C-alpha cells in the first residue's frame, strides 16, 4: 500500500511539474507572438496642435501627455483621437458653461512609460502655461512588467510638477488590458491583472499629488470587452470608437478641471 501511495505521489508530482512547465512555455510563446505582432504606428498627421471653437470665446489651453493614447495611434484623423474629441466637447460646451476656444496640443510619445513623463512635463510647460493637462499612461508599464509602485511614483512626480505650475490635471489610469485581442489567453488575463495593479497604484499616487483620477478600466473596460470594434486592426490600440468611449469617460473630470482653471484665471 505504501508503495502504491508513493507511486501515486510521484505520478502526481510529475504531472504537476509537467503542467507548470507547459504553462510557462505557453505564456512564453504567447509573449513572443504578442511582441512580434504588427501594431499600428503613429501617423504624422496626428501631431496634435490645433484649435477648436469660436475665436471670440474664452480660451482654454489643453495638453495631453503620455503614451500612444495621448497622440491617437490607431486612427487617421485628429478629430478621432481622445484629444480631438475632448477639445470638440469642450469647445461646444453646454448652456451652463458656454463655448470655448480650445487650444489643443500633445507632448505624448508612443511607447512611453511613466519614467518618460518628466521630459514631457518640461515640454508641456514651455511657453504659455496650459490650463488643463490630461495624462494617459500605464499600458507599457504593465506590459513591461515594471514595478507598479515605482511607475506610479514617477506619475505622481509629474502630476505634482504640473499642479505646482498651476495646471489642472486629469489622469486616465491604465486601461483594461484584459480586453485587448492582440494577446491570447491566458497571457491576456495575466496582463489584465498586472494592469489593474498598475491602475490602483496610479490612483493613489495621483490623488496624493493633487490630480484627478479617471479609472479607465473600471469606466470603459466592459465596453471594450464586449465590442471588438473599439480596437483598431492590431487588436491593441483603440479605434475611433474606442477613443470616443475614453473621451466621454474623461470628459466630466476634464470639464470640471476647465471650469476650475477658468475660475483661477478670473481671480488672477
């Protein structure tokens, strides 16, 4: 009996080890496939520097910082990007807020991590000070398996510098990476879990630094999971519909920031 138990134990251990090796090999293979996939590239026509709304309306300087989401990789027209859609919503205004003349720019760089934000902040603060900054960052921190806390600390430093300069800051935290289709399961689920860790660390750092947080994964993840059309052809970057979903999730916080910036400008 003891011999039988030993053989069963040895067989179980062998099976578990083989399963673990197989799982590691599967994840490694999926990671290689994800890295070698053909992804959308930045389009030169999306260099965000434009204006929207009546020139006689109150001016609002809006700048985007971050990764590919900040410049709209995956779409062809500026009007389809997060920045373009936010600028249009702000320019149109509401009966309560009225119209605005939105001066839109971006210092984002595709592929950026949170460590790259220091340079972007310096660029954003050159010349006329922006009124509102929208930061979209975190996907590369998560997929690169960077420390969530370290990445969030760099983001917090960037927000603190912008707030010290008098800029209202809204941060869209790491989106739901469990919704992307360029990564196969189970690596997709693992990446989604890492992304949620990054988003939680980001939220704490941004709040501590005086910024406003919009949890993109929580606010829009279900839509991206349900509708493949929210992603562009590469299955990773948002499509025009995906950026529209993000823009509408960000808009209430950005509108509040714009109103706060307007009150500050009046007081000055």
